[in-house]
């Protein structure tokens, strides 16, 4: 995406405003003695115009760290641009930041790249709110900041994005071999995060005071987080859900790792399980990776066929499982992870999974980021009524924005 496309939208300049006023005055003067028939066109006759949402939106960003009783929640939100003075810029994070301080020194720099951020700590929210709430669920072995690029992007377009740390299956739990996902604690985290944001929305002194519309909620998740988001949608707690290379949103079996297990490779077993439960009763979007080494594309296609309309399926051409995370671009830039095999005590299978979709042979991660950002933003803005129709999701328009970036793109059902 070119640099001009990434410039933030802003208010009209003084010169533009003067020109508009003069132009309207001229129209009024010339029309004093006749009727302008074109002015009788009703609003419903005006065709909605698609919008390229791959660039950042008009809002500056606020960043807050909130706490549930035993875990953190990070929040990105539209900030009041006139009240940033005196707040602290938030410019970067590393994956080591999510580990206890005594463990951070053991993480090689190759596994903890610096990820840039562009936000301010705890500024007052923008007075344009309240804004819809988006709950984000990270994947197995991930952490709550791992999709900060997506969270920043959505916040810039007018959403409050809250991501809890799933301590039972996050980076630390995986590293220490302490994963325990029985009882779906990640789904519980999403419920608790919604409740936490409802409190912050009314708490005096909170930067989010009056900023969160808890009646309008969406859920997004990657991999195991896609399962959590889909399960929350099946409960009817959200208006839409977006799964990124999602594990099927099905009740848990005896798989302790939180993944879908052998049934992902057994199409008939997955089909039987899907047939036994009802799909989420809300609009759905799945964004998958064509060459995903963790979640087979065939299983994603089965899940999509099971979903109720309206629904959208987008498959990133040539992409892999980690094309959705902040870490993909720096991993690709340093030549992947498997080249470090032998120099660090990490199984080769873990390194292969970490670089899935993030090697020199993979597509440019920025292209995937642009596609994901556009599709998510367009879906949310349509579902929450900012856009009167989903024209920004129309196949012809999406193809015109990202030629060749998607191997599959289809939308189904009434809209």
C-alpha cells in the first residue's frame, strides 16, 4: 500500500472550507429563479460507495492496560487528539515483555523482535464515542499484544479493541509446559473482559469513561482464539465474529492442547461434529491461509460451509499460519526461525510452526496485513451500521484493491 494511502484522514482545511462555502453560495444564487430537479433525489436512491479501509483511520490512538483478578487486558481505543499533551507515547513492544522479568534475559533477540506501536498511554477517549467493543483472542502460545497492528488499525477507525491474556495457553504457559485449557478459560476471559469494559465505561477517572458501547460487541480470534471467538458467538454474546485461520468453534474434546487434534485431518469426523451443533446465529467472516501448516485449509472450508449466512470466506494466497501476527514481518526479514535450529534448545517442529508463512518464499506480510485490516474494518463497519451496505466487501471491489492477494473470496447470504 503506498504511503499516501496510509495517511490519516483529517478535517477539511480552512481553504477547503472557504471554497465550499463560496461554491454553495453560488449555487443558491443561480438557483433562485428555478427548481434544481437533481436536489429531489432521496437519500435511499444514492448508491453507497465502497471505501478502502486498508489505511489507518482518522482517530489517534489511546492505549490502556487493565486488570482482571489474575491477568492483564490491553486496550486500544480512539483518543481525544486535543488532549494528548502530557501523556506518554507508547512506541514499541517485544514478545519478551510478556514474560516474567527473571525470564526475559533468556529469550534470544531473534525470538523477541521490536514491534513498533503508535499510541499514547491513557489519554481521554475521543468524544465521538461511545464506540463498539471488539474482543480479541490470541492463539495458542501467543500473548495479548501479538496482533497489536490489527488492534491499532481498528481503533483508528472507531472501535475499542480489548485483548485479554489467556494465561492457560499463552507464551509463558507453553514455554513452561503448563497448558491447561479444560473448561474453555479463554472464552471465560472474553466474557470477563466485556464485563470489565462495562465497568470502565462508567468509572470516574477511567480514560474509557463513556467510550464503550457494550451493547455493540464483536469477537475476533486467531487459531485457538478463533475457536474462542466463535464459541462466544454461538452463545449469542456478539453481533459478529471473525475467525483468522480458526480452530473449529466446537465444544472441547479430550485434546489437552487446545487445538482441534486429529479431526482436523479427518474430514468425516469434523463433518459429524459440525452437524451435531448449530452455527453462530450472527454474520461470520473467516480469513484463512492457503498454505497453513497448522490449520488445514480443507477444515476451514468445512467450517465455512457449516456457517449460517451471511458469511464471508477469504483465503490469503500462499500465506501460512502466522501471517496474522505482528511477528511475521520481522521473522521473515531475518530469514525465518529454523536457521537457528541447533543453537537454541527449541524443537525444530516449534521453529517450523513459528515461521509458517513468514519465510522468504512466503508473500510479503504487509500485503496480508492490508487485506486483513480492510476486510475486518469493512465487516465491522457494516455490521454496526456505519456503512449502510457491505459494498466494501463486494468481491469485485476487494479484487480491485488487492489483485492476486486472495486465492478464494466469496460472500454468501442476504445482507
